[in-house]
C-alpha cells in the first residue's frame, strides 16, 4: 500500500503484560447529574466540542471504582466472544458502565470517542456510543473493541452497523444524511476478562469529540512568536519492508511513527486506538478537532507537540498529495508557517520540514476537519481553551 494512497497502521505490542488483582466489591449505581451550563456555539466559529465523561456518575454493573473503573468479584455476566480475525468462542466474564447523557451546544453530525485504559493479558474492553435528538434515541454503536496487546483478541472496529440514524466508519460515528438532528450522547464501556482469569482492565478516562462540518477561513491569523520544539526526527520510509503483515509494513506507518516521536519527545490508521496505546507508557491522550493553527499554537507554547491528520495536495510533501497521512506539528517559524516532523521522508535527516500556513491548513482543516492526537505526560496541565467557545480539549 502506497503512502500516497493511504497511511494506516498500528503499533505491535509486546507479549509482556502485567496482571491486576481483581477488586472485591461490586457496584451498581445510578447517580443524578447536575445540568451543565453549555457555552453557546457562535455561528461564526467551527462547531466542535470535547467532553470527558464523569466516571463517578452514570450507572454500572459488575464494576467497582469511580475512576479508574475495574471489574468486581460479583455481578459479572458470562458469555463468549468471536474474534473476527482469530479465535471463536472465547469465554469471558464482563461488567459495564454507562455515562449520563452529555448535552451538546449545537446539533452534531460526527463523534470520535477517546479512552485511556490498561488491559493486562486475558482482558479487553469495548466502547459504544448512543445519541439522541428530535425526540428519539439511536441504538448503541460499537466504536471499538480494544486491547493493548494482541495475544487474546485483535483490536478491531465493527463494520456493518449502519441504520437510519447513522453509521460508524472505522473510528467515527457519522449521522446519516437526512436523519433528524442529534443534540446529546452517552458512552458505554464494557470490561472483559477471559473465563478463569483474575485480571481486570482499568479504565481511567472516557471522552468524545463531536462536530459538524464548517467552511474555514484560511489562513488563520498568526500573532505569536517563533517556536520549535526539539522533537526527534523519525522517518517511516527507513522501515520499508518491515512487518508487511501489519497494514502494509513500516513504510506505511505514519501514525505510529508520528506517535513515537511525539512522545519520544522524551516519544496506525485508527485515530483513538493509536492514542489509547499511549497509556502503556505513562501517558494520557485523546483525539479532538482544533479550529485553526492558532489553537494548535496554544499546545506548542505549552511544550505539547501535536499529531495532525492531513488529506490533499501539499506543496513540499514527499509525494505531493496524500489521501490520508499523519505528521507532527512541532512549531512555527517567524511568519507563522508550520514546522513539522513529517515521517514521509527518505531518511531521518529529511523529516523536519516547513509547510506554508495556508497550504497546511487547507489539507488539515480542509482534509480532516482539524483532527489531532493530543498526547502528553500523565498529570501535565493542558493549555486553557479559547474563551467564549465550547471547549474542544
């Protein structure tokens, strides 16, 4: 698979896992939630919002904890799982948690979920979402079945979920054309352990970004100073021919390559699954959309490089054009042009590139709607959101 056509991949985990002892108390709760005060969505700004689910609320069965969530020793549901890429009839026990309904300040068309979780050997999780609006509730859609390793199940999205309300494409729920508007959603996570195991997944964070299409004004203004984070340069092309069984091999791995040097700054295809893998290394992360490079500048100023998803024609890009690629925003030059670590380079020495601000925003905002991975050390303070707009991180 040529990078010019698509760029996907996933990092191959090691077999070494650490089991976690199972808690002893089952919890089933249903707690009232306060009505949140939403910041109105201005018509002049891209409609995007990001929210973390409150793990201390909602309802659960067979779980314990209010963050992290873990399996309890009672109240579990027995069943079997058929891995679409592996073994069938995998016996398991499970527990689940469902968030409160999370209102949105505007009618949304798309949703991308994020999670931070640890899945020791013999465990995995499944994340789902349900939306509502115009007096009806959609069904639950599976966003991801996930484990950090691949010795028990294969990480996978679920095709064929389409309905009159919408569908999930890889990692993104999209409202169907002509379907009634949606104005809130809730998340559900199910934790699994193999039958006979005492290990439990641990879910630290669940969140979602919702958005609706917008025509961006390009380029965005630049009112900052030059900054260039010293992110190590890594080329995906130097891994040509390696591990071809994983989505075309190393030369197609823009996502894990970007991910690696983003937090080899100390730091493939499925956006939130790649970010979730960071949990194994003491990091936190999520996927969101930014409204402009001016918002990206807030993260760079806080010493947090960003992995950006681009699509389209980009002057200076190795192949000239891409149908899907990821690279790292590491800084800005004095004119506000983007300093990037682009893994689409022949060697590590060629990775650092500068792309014109307008050119970059056309393939980023116009290509993916401003999608970024935000990956950072656990506990690091994020920059403040833009005042007067719904928070998008």
